[in-house]
C-alpha cells in the first residue's frame, strides 16, 4: 500500500509542478512568449522531470536494498552460536524466522534466541514499509525546489529538458547493454564450472543425454552417473524447427505477398489484424492445443495407416509452432515487400510485364534480403520455443529424425533441469547453463547472419 501511495504522490507532485511552472513562466512573459527563451511548456517539462526522476531513482534504490539490509540486521540479532552454523541450517532457520514474523505456522518452536530475531524482523518490515514514503518524497521535493528556482525568462528550459531526456535515454540503453552482458557472463561462468566437471568433447559429440547424477546431498545417484551428450537434444531441436519452418515459411510468405500485392485495401485492413492476432496468443495455449487436439489426431491417423507412432509426436509440436510463427514471418515479409518502391513496379508494367511477372521477377528479388532476414529470425524464434515442445513432444531425448517419434529440445531440457530444488554444485544442474550457452551462440550466429545478409544484398533506393 505504501509503495502505491508513494508512486501516486510522486506523479501528483510532478504534474502539479508542471502546471504551476507553466503558468508561472507564462506570467513572467506578461501573458505572451516573446521575452521567454523557451516556451512555457518546456519550463513545465523541466520541473516535471526534475521532480519525478529523483523520486523514482531513490524509490528504486530503496526497493533494491530494503530486503537485504533488513535480513542482515535480523541475522545480527541471532546469538553467535546460531549464526555460526552451516549455510544450509542457517537458511532453514531464517525461513522459519520469516514464517514466524509473518504470523504463519512453523514446524516446532524457534530455538532460544531466535524469537527476538523474529520480532525484530516483523518490526523492521513494518518500519521499512512506511519509510519508503519520506525516502522517495524528500529527493522529489528537493528536485521540485531546485527546478522552481531556475524558472526565469532567460532560462534555457528546452535545452535543459532535452539534456535530461538524452541522459535518460543513455541510461536506459546502458542498462539494456549491461543486462545483456550480465546474462551472458552469468551463463558463461556456470557453463565453465560444468566443463570443469565434464569434458567439452563429451558434451559436444556424445550421442546420449541422460543426466542421472544426484540432485541433493546424501541422495544416491543412479547406476548411470550421467551422460551429457548434446547431440540428441540438438537433433530434436533441428527436427521440430524444420517442421515448423516447413509450415510457417510457405504460409507466411504467401500471405504477405497476398496482403501486400493482391489484396484490396479494405480486405487488407481486415485480414492483416486478424492474422497478427495469432502473435498475441500465449505459447502455453498453443501447447495445450497441440497436446489435446493436434497430437491425438496425428497419433490416430498414423496408427490407422500402420505407422509406429510414439505417445507424443514431434510432428504435432512442429506444425503448431509453425502456425505460431506465421504472423512473425508474414509481418516482416509484408514490411519488406511494401518497402519496394512503386517505380520498380511501374517500370515493369511499362515493359509489358503482367502483375504476376512483376511480383515474381521484380518485387520479390528486390525484397529478398528482408524475406531471408524474416525467415532466419523466425528460425531463431523456433529454436528458442519451450512450452509447445514440452506439452506436445515430451521430455525424452531421442536420437531420431522420425517426426512421428517422441523427442525433446534444448530449451525444454533447460527448463526441466532448473525446475525444483536443485543443487548448483551438481553437474546435472550446471549442464543447463552449458546448454544455454550453446543455444545462445547458435541463435546469435543466426541473428548476425540475417543482419549481414540484409546489409550485403539490400538495395539502396532514392
């Protein structure tokens, strides 16, 4: 509740500052804008940003450090003999303290000395909940006062506002780059830990995937201590992605050609949004549809024709994934086709070419870089899909290229390995990061290839 009130108060103060400052700047201009360097709205924008941004920054800092600081202070309330126990026992004790502080049921009584820590945690959380208000509003008030003091006819409010917005954009871009870098480095670090346990040659070239190592301390491993060959997973990924692209590429390209070149404007206005609705459907819905409708139909049809069909089939996952990718390919291809200048079409018509010849011999070759880029980006999307494969194709790593057999993909295995209470010093858990690293490199290569192809073959038109 305090967070919502604080955020609402920040926006109300900033909006109030915008209105007041705009009126004040206009009043200083004697009701006109002739003797003002910047328009009154820029004075208002400057106060709005100078008020809102400091408040939001300090609000974010408070939310980021609130829980770690409160937990650290709570741990310091424990006696030394409780703090010095093992990390696992200490984590379990703190979980019980949190449950007690929240008023929930705990298994047994808390150890002697832990009750005071639980009471302190409950008190500290209540105090921190409401301490957020002055922590965010005070810097906002300082920003409001500073910005108001700068409002003068000679103040370059537009320049100052543009500098703030430019700086905000730089910060957002930097955060995006740092986030990407952090994700890559975290995956790389854990993957290196895995490759210290398992040889990379075994991982890349072994033909069996069966990570049967122990998960928790004291849990016995199976007879098979773990086989981490990535080949069955990538073969399953390639199989399902191939089926998906065989479904999506013809339908997506043909629908894009029809909408861009053949459909009347009124028909295009209706069909294009209807086609793009498919992109808004959650992938889990596609997965349920594949598991409950498409997969049983394929199994019954294949069985009736005498084929050996698995309990779950890769064909169902690939077909449904292909339909999911149709709006992706269609939208990008439509943009590439419509970007071809009309003078090329008119030149073809003037040479006596028919409409069909103009499309096949002029428009499509000119749009080829965009079309290839759309297909390669769709391949990256197909390789990274999880829910459809999980629900329709299964979890068994199978070294097969039979579309009527059960198989799995890299992303499904990553989700499976990281589900539940896992130990992160186990080769089984760390193998998920090795899979993620290889998958990242493959999709990166596809995306870079798509961009390079577009840059090399894209035509420049005046």
